[in-house]
C-alpha cells in the first residue's frame, strides 16, 4: 500500500458554490474544470469533491437518490469523466464523497422498502413498530426533533439520523453492504482516487439504540460492529486500489482513531475528528456565539498530535462546508489588517502540525462569515430546523440570539459563492446566484490576491512549498509549548535532525514568549515583514523557524 496520503494537500470543492459553468446561478462540474489551474497553482494535489450525485435537494447533495448518476444541476457523467481526466492530466487526484449511512427517501431501495412489511428490501432500512402509538424511542436527529418518522404505507417508523428525507441504511443487512461495495468499485474502476466517507462512524449502530421501548436516547456513534464493517469494506474494496480514504467521525476520541486510521492500513487512512470544533460550543451545542478558549483548543489538538504519532494519521482542518469560516471564528475579521494577519496565522498553526491538511474553498483567501440578516435567507436544513425547535417551539432562544448563533456558527457561512473577482457576483456566475455572495467580495477575492505577494493566498502557497521542502513537517514529532498561555499557541516539530518552531499569537495584543518558544534558528515564514523581538509576538503574528 502506498502512502501518498501523507504527502497530500487537499483542496475541498463544494461544487454548488464554486464556479457556475453554464450560467444558471449554480456551480457545476464544468465550472470546477475551469478552475483546475487555480487549484494546481495553489499547490494542492488532491481535490475532495462534495456530493455531485442525483439527489432530492434537501441537504446539499447528502440525500442521494442514485449513486451512479450525476445530478443534472452539476452536469452529466461525460462532464464528470472530462473533469477527472483534466485533473489527472495536471497531476491532481479526485476524492469523492461517499454517503452511505443513509440514502434519500427517493432512492429506489427506499421506495421499495417502504411499500410493505414483507418487501424484499424491507431490511435495507431501519423500520420499527410504534411504541404506545408514538415514535419507537427517544433517539434524536442531528437536525433536531425525533430521529423516527412514521410512514403511512405500513404505519411503521423509519430511522433518519439527519433530515426526514435521509433514511438510514441498515448496515447489518449483508445485501446493503454488498450493494455499497459494488457501487464503490464502480466509481473506483472509473479512476477516482478515493473517498471521503460521510458520517461513517454511524454505520455500526448498536442494536440497543434501536429498540422500540420508548427509551434509548443513547449515542449511536462508533457502535460495536463499526470496525467489523470498515475492515470488511477495506478487504472487499479499499485495499484493492491505490487510493486515499478519510472518514468523517464526529464524537470520536483519539483511542478510536488509533483503530480507524491505524498505519497498519486495515481500515482508513485518516479521519476527521471534531473535538477542536466543539471547544466553542454552548448549552445548545453548536448554536452559541462563544469563542474557543485557547488553552482548551491547544489541549485538544496536542492530544491528537501526540496520541496518533507513529501509530495512526491525522487530518488537519479548520474549515469545511459544515463549519463557520475560521478567520471569523478563531481569528478576526474586524478590519482588513487583522483579517489578513489572523488568516495567515491560522493557516501556519494548522499546516505545520502532523497530518494531511485540508483547505476549504475560499479559506485560502481568508473568506469570512456571511452577515445573514434573517432566517429566511438561510438555505441550510440544519439551521432552519434548529430555528424552529429552539426559537419557535421551545422558546429557549430569542430570534436575535439564534440569528447571532447562526451568523457565528451556521453552515451557510461556508456555502456562499467562491469569491473569484470584483466583478458582478464575484465572478461566480453571470446569473442570479443560488445563494447570496458575501458583500465583501469587492475587496476579498482571488483576482486581487493572485498578484499580491503579501496576500493570504500567497501565504498558503508559501506554506505548501515549505511542506514540500521540509520532511520534518510530515514526519516530525510534536511538542506543545506554553500549554496554559491564553494568547500563544506554540509548538515544535522535531525529526532528530531538524526542529521547527511554530509560534502563533491568537490575539490582537502583543504576547510574551517563554525561553523555549522564543524565536531562534532561521525564519522560514512569518506574517510580518520585520523580524521583531525574539521573545514577543505582535498582534496575530505567526513565525515558523527552523534549526538544524
Ligand atoms: C455530514 C456532512 C453534512 C451532512 C451530513 C448528513 O456531516 O458533512 O454536510 O449534512 O453528514 O449527510
Ligand atoms: Ca450551473
């Protein structure tokens, strides 16, 4: 098994918001093709493409009705093949989203399954009888409300851990697993380079969580048969191809990651852990305006770095299509200077850790959160459902409080169109965009940053070049410095020959560095022109120094 996944720098494309290629206001595959040179110039060598399959339009493509078809809004299978070929011609690999915890209720399997209790495909999904006339138990959907929905045809309930239209597959049914493996082979035989596996730690659900006894409000992640299924998938499919795999696994501690992402290659190459995304949560989970406490954030990330070193492999991310923009969330978008400095600082802090970095479209420009005015503007089923529950049904948050929470953590922030230029609609489309463009595109856009050596974009390019030149970035161990400090995130990476010192100021006030963290060696990269004092970091400053 080759380990190119360790050398990968992944650029995530959310196709609906990346580039419109046919003037209908929605991004598409032809649009992605037009921008391959941009991704190549950044230095990334892998693209993760969010779902482009036929879907029912409820959850940004995560409600798939046919795994083997391209959704018409994104183009055709010919467009996909052309994109794959064009990417490969540039040395770029394409990793596809694999969404197999659930299908759309419009999928042929579900349409059959729901027909009657004795249907051949009944067992493809999780059906339960009512309990005392209501839902089988108290399991809750990640998108608010009960995870059970009554289906009139038979009077039974089906399980949906996400939207009503996303029915959970029953992985305990061998024919489901075979069907999924077949479909995976079909895509891999087309030449794709791997999978990002959606909520993959939910497939081995514990049977106890699914009993119709009115109780069971338990965690269904990382269930007892989880690793058995992933290992089977590895044997049947993954190990037969030269590919990269990454599992999305919220609620997973490092001890579990040692199994999922073990370097022995029996399961996946790496997982997306969520602990650092939960540090700024509140009473209602993600719906809060809290800022992360730096000591907590550092403790989480350091724990992952040291626990996996030499045994498993980390993925590194701040942003994706489900998260708020990191510059607004962990840095500052208050003014242009703070935005540029803090976006670079966050990039340096993340990219110098051990693991495969993921850059979400626009992150490399320092794109910010979107100033949404009212819930009517939201296009996100998660935010809209949470609004109904927390504001309208339970009156736990006022409309103002919830709007602030959505502005600070909602997924819409990540899904506004990519800001290519200062032209109309940021150069994303000539038509009315499916979702509003962030008004700050006039100053924050790729065209403006491309020629500017001090731009956030140029800094990302420099970081990637630095990774390619210095093997210590890939192999070195990790030591956290100044763990309790409220402003400074500093660490070293060491491979016995070279030591990298990375020092970042997560605040807009000057910060003192202790002796170990003080600047030394040769400056490889920083976000200030002048060297500055060895033992002090300026506002949002970051430094990467190398000693041999
Ligand atoms: C994952 C996806 C998210 C989607 C959910 C349900 O978390 O990243 O966008 O809504 O799974 O498929
Ligand atoms: Ca289009």
